[in-house]
């Protein structure tokens, strides 16, 4: 009678799902323990079964609970997948934006170095402070005098603003000028390419984790989760997702 009741109780649930099997086992165990206690108290086995079933709850209430649990699981899996897709797209956008910002704000193509070098050569002074404070990508500027052979000789003038140590990995230096005229200008700049690639790497890592979680949930729901598929889902989630859809059972 208990087996019939349990099977009837979970008739709308997918029998192949691990969750369904687990719920059926737990329900059966709970009912059997309750029946054993009632029989020990003096009830007949038939009466004990009826009392245990009534205590457990009505069939309609249990069916609603099962359906709600399944919906929650599916909704959670969908949100994980959507979050993974959003993070993946954003990470790619950050990666490309670094190159775009760099190409549209390239100081080396603006002629600023040449202007500074020419002014320094004419007046022994150049407005480095103005350049550093007005150009958001430039954090420091230096002018070097060079020998006739073009080698760097002396640091003639410099100006820089304070940059927190945490941002140092995202900085780069570039040197150019007119060595034949006796000067070169060096800039320390915020490297938007490095920043974009760093954000892209973080985003891809987060997307990797989210996709791995999603495919593990899906394989667990369809009772196709093994040690091999778990490792594959963690190491190469994209391939695991492809295999999941290729091998997915059609209704």
C-alpha cells in the first residue's frame, strides 16, 4: 500500500530524475517508520498505514510541492545560463573596447611629443604638467637630451602625478622623438588594452564557472552526471554543453 501511494503521489514527476527517486525513497522511509511506530502502539497495520498517509499530507498538497520544486530548479538553471551568456558578452565587449579606446586616444599620433620637444629645445622648458593633467591617459612625462648619435644622455625635465600601486600593472611607457635634433619624449600611459584584456579574462573565467554549474545541474536533472561528465563540465564547459544538446533525449 505504501509503494502504491508513493508512486501515485509522484506520478506527475519525471521518474528518471535523481530528485524524484530521492524524494520517493525519503517519503517511503518516513511512512514506513510512522507505520512501525503506530503498530508498536497497538494499531493494526492497515489502520497504521491510513493514519501515516493522513499525517503525511494530502496528495494534492504533495503534488503542488513537487511541481514547485521542479519549477524552482528549472528557473535557477535558466538564470545561471543567462548570467553566463551576459557575462561572456560583457567580457568580450570589455576586451574589444580596450583596443578601441587605445586607437582613438593614441597620444603618439597626436603630435604632442613633437610640440613638447620643439618647445623644450627652443626655451629649455616644456609644459609637461599641462599635458599630464589634461591628457587622462598620461600619468607622467619626461624629456631627455640626446647625443649626436641619438643615444639618451640626460633627463632634462619630468613631471608625473601619483598613481596607486594597484594600477601599476596597467601602465606602459613609450619613448619617441627626434634624436637627430637632440631630444626624446617619454610618456607613462594608462594601457587600456591591458585593462580591457584583464576584465575580459575575469569575465571569461566567471562565464566558465557559470556554464560549468549550468551543465552540471542539467546533467544531474537528467540523471546523466558521472565522474567523466563532471570533469568535462568543469574543464571544458562549452564542449560539455554542446555534447549535452547533441545527446539530449527528444520527447
